């Protein structure tokens, strides 16, 4: 099978056939991996009670740290009758375009009519949004109050190192988190779409994101009842294992469409292009409501647009910055979903998706480019919910 070079050496992700391999049973797994030199096997997404054949998804840690070993092991496992799929631990790129221009206003919130929606609610501390990204600077004074704390006292988890150090070191996740839920009405800096919310820092990478870490983060979100996930990252590598995890995520999965300026209907960008009911794929627009030149699009695969060019939000070390990319568009939708969930807690993920897409503000120049032909409109979203 053709494999790109952008993956981690020494790691292979394997989806086992639950009809042949007993979930969690090391004895039955030994038969699958008996001819492979590995140091350990870690379950990163347990089997679900569904009709599909996919059982436990495991991370196989190889002893040999060479790329060709990964390729050979993947090919070997793909031929095994008890393996549904095997693939490398691909690296995904962050969906961000650095920009050194600075502006004074949060034009995105005005465009999607967020201030008018705040008459309904400004959010709730009962709603948790997971940010699968480079972490969050939880010491930033404009987001500190809105950081989630797990039952064991952490702001999230680091799925790269498997520890509680979820502090952001690159700034990408912090910028994304600020758009979703920077503290509002506190006489400081900016406000997110959702003034009051809890943000979980689910660190899955730094400059690139790890496939295995992303899968683990989705499982962690299920285990911790995190009902909304923002995913501002992606790549061209199709992972059926990641698709399985996304499909079985018990919440709304919001993903950036990508920054190649191409049609995702023909060149899919994952996870945004997964055909899962709980996914919302988000393109980026400029201040004139036209599609940003860098933004991917697709009348079948990209659902809605949101502001994504020159977006002002949080930066590391208590600072602020402008950044551009579909990475910046997706959190506008995640913040809107959190706001609606705060107002109507009983809405399901599919309810929220339907309302968000159905209330999009249609623009003629997005016709034939985006499924809804529209830009997120938070005021119209609440009117439809009522």
C-alpha cells in the first residue's frame, strides 16, 4: 500500500477484528502479533457495541525505529485475517496561516451576529468543549476562569507523552480556545463566542498533530462526557481507524476544512471530510464575506463557512495576536455550538448540527462552494432553536 513519509517511526495503529480477537485479551492478540518484534501494545480506542467488525484499536510500539519497518509491518498486518485495518501513526498539519497584520476589532463576532445572540445566553459552566490541539495556555488571564478541571484535578491531558502536562507551547491551541471561550465581560482583552464555558486542553501535538494521540483524545472525551470537540487540524491521509473513532464519538465533532484552496469533494482533507453524521466541516471567509483564498471548499463535503482571516485572539504569555486559517474558522462554530448547548442542554449533537447548518446566512458567492451556501449566523441559530 502507498504510504506518505509523514508518520512516526516505531508506531503502528491497528484495528482488530472483534469477531476473532477478544477485546482486551492479551492472549488472543499474541496470535496476531506473534511474528512482530514489539515492546508493548496499548488500547487507544476500545471496541464498541455496533454491528461493524472493528474491535479494539491498539497502538503497536515496535522495537525497530525505522520507517521501512513501519511500512513492512503495516503490509504484513493488512494481510492478517484478524486485522480490520493497519496504518502508520501519521502526522497531520495544523490548519493555520501566520499573518503579521493586526486589527483592532473582533470582526468575526460581528459578522456572525454573536452580540445579538448574547441576549439569549452568554454560556454555561456546565458545557465542556474539548480542544484537540497543541494544548491551551491555562495561565492566560483571559481564559483561566473558563478552563475545565477533570475529576483528578487536571485541565486536560497530553496524549503525546501520556501525562497531565497540557500547557500550550506553540500558541495555536490557545488562539483557537480564545475564539471559542475567552472570558467575556471581564474588562480584559477579548471575549469568545461563548463567554462562559469550560475548555478542556486535549494536547495531541505541537507543530504537527499525532493520529494516535487524536484517537486517544476522542476516547478520553467519551469517557469524560465532553460533548463538543474542536479540531483545527487535518491532512490528506485517509485513516479508516480515525474515521471509526470520530463516528463513535458521542458528541459534535467540528473540523477545519483545510488551507490548500482546493475542492475537498475531489481532494478530501481529513477528519473534516469524513462522512460521519456528527461532523461539521468549516471553511473560512474574509471580512467581505467571500471565501478566503486559502480555504478549502466543497459543495458536498464542506458544510458551512465562518470568519477565518485575520482573527484576533489569545496568544501565549498573556498576549494577543491575529492569525488566519480554517483553524480560526472552526472555533467560531464550536463556540456557537457551546452557546446553543448552554441554552438548550437537552439538544443532541445532531440537533445542534441541524440548527447550525439550517440557519446559515446564505451568500450567493458561496453557492456551489459550500453545502449550505452560507456563513454561520448565531442570532439566526437561536431564532431557529426557538
